C-alpha cells in the first residue's frame, strides 16, 4: 500500500514525520501558495491511502470533488495533531482504510474510530470477504442489499458447492438451497438468489493457426451454456506453448482479462488416463491440448467437460481446488 501523509500545523508535521518511517509512507510537501485541496488533488491518483492530520471538515470538503467510486477511491484517514484519535473516513473495506486505521492506532497508541456497521457489530464485510476469498460478488445493488440485511438481521445463510472450512461472523452454512440467502457456486442455478462466483474454473483450448478471437468467443459461449457454468468463475485459460503467439487467442484472453498458462509437450505427456488426440500428436507431439492443459493449470484431476470441438477450436474445462475460510485479520495485509 502506497501511503501519503498530509499535515497543516507544526504539530501535525511532527506527527507526520513520526509516522513516515513506521508506515513506510511519504509526507507530501506543500508547494508555495498551494492550498491543501490542491495538494491532495495533485496526489489523489498516485497513492492508495492518505492520512490527513487536521480537522475532519477540511478533509471532507477537499475530497468531495475527487470521489468517483468505492471500488477505486483511495482510503482516507483523519487524525488530530496530538495523535489521540485516528478516523477511517473513506474506503474502509475495499480500500483498506479500516485495516490501516487499526495499524496506525497500534503504532502510536491512538483511539481507532471505525464507523462501518459490519465492523462495529463484528459481522462480515461482504465486499472485503469476497475480495479476500477471490469471489466475484453479485451486482452492487444485490451486494448492498445483502450487506444491509446482514447488519439488520445479524446473519445470512449461504449455500455453497465448494469446500468450506469456516465462514466469518454472521454467515452460516445451509445444506438446502431453498433456505439460502445467497449461494457460492461456479454453476448457474434457476433461483433468484444473489450469487458469489469462486475463481475455480480453468478452460483449456487448442486451435488451428490464425483462428480469430471471435471464434474463441463463440466456442466459449457454447461451452459455458452447455455446461451451465458461470463465466464469472473462469480463473484463467490454458494451452500448449506452441500457441503462445497465437494472436486471436491472446486478444481473446486480453479482452476478458484472463491470463493463459502455457505448457510444453513434455509436461502434457506426463498425464495418464486421457484420450489421446492423434491430430495433436501429429501437429505438436502432445497427447492432447485442451484437456491436459486445463488439468495441469488447475492442479486437479476433475474435468468438468471433456474436449469439445468447433471448426477451428477445441475446449475443455477443469475444476481447480477452492476453499472458503475465515479471512485473515484486516491489518495483516496492510
């Protein structure tokens, strides 16, 4: 986390200098004639966190025109120059503001002021939980409604088809989908429930030379539809290293923000109990491409789909191990 500290008074500057080394932060100097709002605006996109040692009202007025969205705004903390209190003002969960507040308070013996409802009630922060567990959350309106329900009722019931070793405070398991408040799955179900999508599906693909990106999209849509799999659960793609310069495949992956794991034929040929593709053996010297590469990438023996063929493309899907657990303490990653 890249942290900036801003102060106005001589006492505030002394506290800023004290925190600078302890937090590996940068004290932002004031340019001649520059107002605080200008100094903050100048650095807004360059830092993940701002610690402002001054009155809260000054900070609120300065950040108001800079705010865009809770998923991308940096976190903002406010402190008095005596270091008595440290307030998590903005982006407490996803931005790490609450965790940083606890850290700063611990460093100087200040009183941490955290006002997010889930934290004060010691309940799960669903957006932070999803981030830490590598879950794609439901759309924002559904996520906000779930969070409000958790705060108001004190619990939510989850139906999961992944391994669960523990859930954070306020979340409970249910074995009956009809009793669930939300579900966690890589599959699509005909229920009107908010869904969190684990990143545990790997798609292996082979292709003919110069296959355009549009054909990969058509094949992927058909594969997912046929299997009832959620696109949000795709972790990455996989293929043989002979395809690492295939323009259509690379563009398709980039457009969807998926990485690609490439494997050489020696690694592929170590796998057993797979149907041998004589076409792949002749072309690249490997027993196959789609099936073995998705299994290798997933680190799994579970195929969700055997190889399926299109005109220029083959695709298969594997399920990677995935476990839900109680998240690490917030301050650990700051």
